[in-house]
């Protein structure tokens, strides 16, 4: 099968990652690629993607806004995630979140990051570590 790159540089039907899936089925993979490139999904890129895939912009925006892992705004300089899993909850995740709020630190939460032995867990820019609520500086 011959592949032809579209305007965004993605291969249409012949990509190894997409196999023989239809062009419409590759929307999520393409959104992931755009986000990996920019750190989020710029509206101009979403418009170009809609045109390249011959899909309405509302469909592309609907998929992008439905999945919580897609960002429609640029990410902050640092990414901070607090785990809210059972072990983290029991060991002070709520106090950690309260302390971060008092300091004015923007953070996200996750259901579980899989590092229960370090609870409560704080992930800062991809590095997993123990988030000691008592070690936070006073505001």
C-alpha cells in the first residue's frame, strides 16, 4: 500500500502504528502525536487536522475535549500531580493538596500512580517521590 503524508506529516493509511485502520480511526493517535509535539493541542493544529482528515472541527474538538489526557491549553512550566489512591489518601494526600493550595501551587490529581510504598505520592515533572505534607514550607 502506498502512503501519502498529509499536511501535518502523518502517514494516512500505511502507518505501521495504524495498520489497516481507516483514516477516521486514527484520530486519537494523531491527537497524541500533535500533543507530543506541542505539549498540548493548539486550536490551529486541530483545525488543520480536521481539514486533513476531512472531518468536522466539532468532531475533532469533541474527541480532544472528551479524553482527560488531552490538553487544550499550554501546560504550566512544571507539572505537579498528587496521587489520590487509597494508600496516599490514608497517608495524607488531602493534607498535601491543602498545603500545595496554600502555597499557590497548581497541581493535578490522579486516581493512582502505582507507587503506594512512597505514599503520599507527588509526581513533579515526571519524577515520582514522597510528598511529605509536613515538609512543605509555610506560605
